[in-house]
């Protein structure tokens, strides 16, 4: 997308998807003043719930002041950090767009074929014998 549009991913997503959908609280990193709106990330382990991220804005990888030079939060498949963060209200707008096969009102954001691809069952393809999810 960056090559096609000649801009960084955050700018492209903001201009062509996030702003038109009204997703004003979705971004790759949030300013510290908006940190209290961010929900903590937890996993369940033997001892109970364990918080993955810091409850302190000064330590959080999601704040703009701490974000990695890599735009997506410096994350990867081996880490919990990376990608967009936003409010449940914003996420519901995105989900409605997907439920409407890529369309909101008169504007088509994704091709129907793209939505079909995103919604397919990819777990069966990832299983060892192709017949059941992992």
C-alpha cells in the first residue's frame, strides 16, 4: 500500500479507511493523554490472569512516545505488540463494514471477493492433515 499510494501505512489507512469509517480512535500508537482508554492485554496462565502490557503509559509500547521506529509498533508474530489499537466503538464500525461485504452506505471499501477471502476458514488449511482445525 505504501508503494501504491506513495505514503506511509498510517497515513494511507487514515485517509482511505479509518477517517471515512469514522474510526477516529484507531491508530498504531496512542498519545499518553488517551492511554486511559486503552484496555490491558491479558493471558490466562497457571497462576491466573497475567497482564502482558504495562499499565503505566510511560512503559507501554502502545504510546506514541514509546513506539518502535517500525510503524506497526515493532511487533511480529512472536510478540503481542504491533498493529492497530482502537476502541470497541471503532471496531464495531469495521465489523459492520465487513458484515456488509465491504460496503458502508454508498461507499465500497473492500471488494466482496476480499471479504470472502478474509472470512474463509483458514484453520482447516493449517491443520496437519487438512481435515480439522489445529
